[in-house]
C-alpha cells in the first residue's frame, strides 16, 4: 500500500523507525473500531496502522490517535488516546 493516506510528512518507513516495528503496515479502514475508554462508542477510521496485535487508529473528524487491540476478526478495541501520531507510536 502506498503512503498517500498517511499524514503529511510521514512515510511507512518513518512510522516503522519511530515505533521500532519494521513490520508495521497500513491496514484497511473497512473494520469495526470501538472506543472502550469511558463510554463505549464506535469510531469511523480514516487510517489504521497495524503493529502485530496492536493498532493505532486515526478516526475521521477527530484530532486524536487511538491505540487498541487488533482481534482475529479484524475489529479493533481502542483503550487509550494520544494527541499526535509520534506520541502514539512511542507508546507502543
């Protein structure tokens, strides 16, 4: 997958370098993403980054980045939020 959906200034290689995971991938957005932080709600993903069993999700219309678990069925349960992508990647 190309880097065209990544935020300005980011490449997949930069994401791999910052996260320390050289197998990080951009995943499709056609999946159920739930925020389980506080009240349960569904997020509509703009970008999903996969790191083995973890994901970082950037929802549409939301400035935050959410970390969560990637399940076998492709769904994601997010449990924490970060203010920017760099901070989220360092939190992996």
